[in-house]
């Protein structure tokens, strides 16, 4: 009898183990990818879909209450004649970014890749007929850029999507869906994304926050996460759910805020966990292409944000919304290039670093690699700066860019570094060698 129980027990564990990711232990390649993810520091987010034709962001269907069947007709006119994956990837490289995260399917439900799970996709439903994600994947692999897929859990078009949240209320969506078929649809699409496009660095989920009308809904995420790790154990699972990370996730993302901050209201419940961190941000104020939004952040603001994310031990995922013709907006290209030029000179103080042991301050942040501490001075009115050293001793202090030695004095608790002028560079970087 005892044996029968043991057998049943074993069976139970095998059965649940096959569907859930309880007790998730990341694979060695997953852990390696997490470190590489942290080393990359800078990625380009791409929000692109048939919504780009309406030139008013990726939420237009929801915001203008467009019936999903009418919206779907946009696909028949989608012909991005200037799309050139090689140009995108070289723009990304010129920015100094190391990875791309692209919307494979956004809340509108339109798949930007050649999927067999629904004909509502770029290959079957548009005159363009090209799998742009495939072309991008090939180019990324060729040019050594990591590829991440954004994937929406939320869908404003599929009748089986469930639960209804606060969005997509007036687009003709069915009141009740069928989570089983929708969940299976997502698993099948993820299989395609993780088998037809080579090595994928991460799947980046979004839309779960829409559950606020139905907080107890079981999204069966563990099955989804386990499925991803079964297909590509090294692939990072990231979920923009605005909460602390849960089991099966490999990195934590913050929307439009540095980790620990909540200026946007999205991150009230997003306690910082133990995983690698990322912050995603827009260059203007839109994710998807918006023809009237020319409020681009300045070069200086963008460089400062990149430096601050690094100082907060996070990556920056900086967005571009390509035009309907398939090109990045000119201003975006120009801003990326400016960041790339800066990174050519200062990349050593960013790539491969971690947040420094001196926590972010009003004057700036610190990054660190081995025994080097990079002090990024972004905003200082004095020609000297006190640095708390937590018992560590400074061997030397230099201006990073020309390696000119700087005077420093030991004072109780730390050192005071003296400059020959008030630092007014975009980022005045002091390199401290720690004993
Ligand atoms: C939000 C928005 C979405 C965008 C995402 C990027 O979740 O719904 O449109 O893709 O943020 O962080």
C-alpha cells in the first residue's frame, strides 16, 4: 500500500512539475544571461504595429473607441515601404545599445510576426506580407545585438481574451472570454517566437496590470514561464506587471521610473527584488509613433537618464516608435546617435558596471567595476565634493576622460575630491581607484 502512495505522490509531482514552475531554479545559461543582461546596460525598445498608420500612439483603438473589426481593416493598408532591418540594427548599434525589445504583439492583438495561430498578422493580413520580426531577428543575430520580444497578455481584439479590465471597454470586445483557449493561443505563439527566430534574450510581458477589476484572476503565469524556460532555458522572463517579481521571472522592469521611484504612479507596489533591473522610458511622451508628439527629451536629459539608471544598478530600455513607412523618426535617430557618441567616450564607465556603493545623490550617481568607482557628477555647484567611503581607502582620483590626477583629502567617513573648476560637463566623471 505504501508503495502505491509513493507512486501516486511521484506521479503528482511529475504532473504538476510539467505544468508549473514552482521551485524554479534558473539554468546556468539563464544565470549567465542575467549577468550579460546587466552588463549590456542599454537597450532600444521598439513599439511598432498597424497603429503607426493612425500616428497617435499604440493605444488609439482604446482611446478613440474604435471597434476592433473596423480597426482590423487597417492591416489591409499596412505597407512599410522603407522598412530595412539592417538600417534599424545599425542605428541601434550607433546608439551604443546592446539589445532590442520589439513588440511582437501589442494590446490591439495584431501579430507583427508570421504566426500560424491567427491570420491577423503582418504576413497574412497586410499587402506587405513580410515577417518583419524574422528579418529583424536575422539582422540582430548577424550584427551581434540581443533580441527581446515584448508580448501583450492583454488583447483588445480576441473574443476569448478574459478577464475584462479597465481598458478596451468600448471596442466591441466580448464580455466573456475563454481563458483556456486564449492561454493555449499564447503558449502556441510563444512556441513560435522561441523556435522560429533563433536565440531570444527575453520575453517581456505587459498588460497584466489590466487585472485591477479582477485582482484574483489566475493568469496561469507559472505554466507560461515554465513553457518559455523549457523551450529556451536561457531566455529571461520579464513582466511589466508593476509588482514585485514572482517565481519564474528572471529580471524586473520598471515603467517610466527609476527602480524605487514612483513619479508616474505605476510603481506604487513595485518593491525592488533581487533580480537584474531595467527601466523603460520614452524619448518623447509616446511609445507608438505619434505625429504630434515632438516633445523629445534633450540629448543631455537622455544621457543623464542612462547614467542614472546605471547608477541605480539598472538597464535603460529607451523607446522609439517607427513611422508607418518603417523608418525611425529622424529626431529619434539623431538622439540615439548623440548617446552613442557619448558612450564611445564614456562607455567604460557604464557597460559592465553595477550601481556603485555610494547610493544615488542629488549631484549624481556612482557606478563600479572591480576596484574602480566612477563618480558621475551631473549637477554640482561647487568645485569640491565629499564622498562617503564606507571604510574604503582611495588609492587615486582622476578625471576619467583625460586621466588627469585630482587632489583628494581624507576626512572623517570619506574623502573630499577637489576639482580645478566647477564641473559643468554633461557628465563629469571622476575615476576613483579603491585600495
Ligand atoms: C504600458 C502601455 C503600453 C506600453 C508599455 C511599455 O504598459 O500599456 O502601451 O507598451 O507600457 O512599458
